[in-house]
């Protein structure tokens, strides 16, 4: 059985495992080993993820098939947003599917779930940041109606990288 469910503090170990795995699989081939290693050591510590789980303006969700976690999603409102901090918007900060499950529509399901959440919260738009070199993610988001809306700098390890900010207007 497939379902999307909210994560709790009790999911910390499973969240840490999928976050580390999917980020590594996605970005290691496009970055220097030292850069990705440094980022993974900083971004996915138990302490950092626990603080994110406890933040009332953030929410994590697992996409599960039976009892296995296939993908996950992180949404941010208000001050938890990483860049825009617009109360009318909802940030989709993370959306990842394990490599062996990609190509089955699970990423689209997570993104559609995020958009429904944004609508249920009466947001006027949803937005996300996509690394300028991640052409597959840019194409995926564009196909689902996200439009370029600016850029911001993202630190990964000792490197500064550029993310495109992509927005999708939500109809009332």
C-alpha cells in the first residue's frame, strides 16, 4: 500500500538515512568528493534534522510503499522558508525519491501533494530552489508549471553555487 504521511521525531533515523542517501545519489556525480562529503556531514546531522522536525513552520513527509520509505518531502512556511519568507508562499525545500524508485511517478506525487498542502493553507504560490546544473530537476519542475522567478546563492561545503528560484501560482 502506498501512502504519504507526516514525519515525527520518532522518524529521525529513517529521515536521516533517506536524506543522506538521496542527496548523495543526486549530487555526488556533479560535485567534487570533498564538497559533497563536507555538505553531507553538516546538513544531515541528528541535531540539525531534529531541530527541523521540531520547527512548527516546517513539515516533513514520507512517501511509503508498505513499510518502506521511497521518498520524502520538506515544506516550509513563514520564517522557516530559506529565501523568500513570503507569508503567501509555501517553500518546497526538499523533494527526493530513492534512485531505485525513480521514473515511477513518485516525485510527481510528492510535488502534487505539496501543491495540495499549499492550497489547503490558502497560499497564493509554491516555490522551490533548483541547482542551476540540475537540468533534470529544472525540466521536471517546468513540466509541472513552475516558472523561473530569480536566483539565490547556496553554500555547499566550501563552494557557493547558484539555485534558480522557481514559482508556481496557485489558483483559489
